[in-house]
C-alpha cells in the first residue's frame, strides 16, 4: 500500500529530482538552449556561452550525452572537428526552456544582456 503520510507527500517528486540533478548544474541549461537551433561545434559552443571554461563545457557535454540528450559526432578531417546536436529527448526540452526564459523575463527583471530567442 502506498505511503500517503504528510511527510511522504511533502517529499520532492522523483522526476523533478532527476531533472534538477542534471539541469541544476551550472551551464547545462544554456548548453541545451544553445543547441536548440541545431548542430554546433565545440568552439562555437564555447564562444556562445561566455564564462564557461573548456573543461567545464567538455564535462557538461559528456553528462548530457550520457543522459541521452545530445550526440557527439566526429567529422573526419583534416582538420578533425567535433560537433554536437540534440537528440529527440534534448529537443523535447524546448518548450520548458522557452517557458523558463519567459518566467525570467517577467520575474527576474531586466538585464544588460542581449535579447535571447528563448525569452
């Protein structure tokens, strides 16, 4: 029988817990949002996300690939280039990310940054 005690009902939802274990990490949402329009090379991602280090970008891309949200593709060279694209699961984040952008615009006020397509 299911536990419907007050304490059990106040626990965080398991699905939300899994989402925030991944998307609660700094840069993860920005990487996915940057890849929504399509494939991007590592250097393009690095330039598109100011402040992220190469190591952190690499780590987050590896995590997103392991979670099944993106695919890493090696393009034969020379020069050898690596690009990334979202899987169907990654693309499915678009409505949620757009809604978060709208929420931020409404409740977090103006910022000095350029307008984003996710607003």
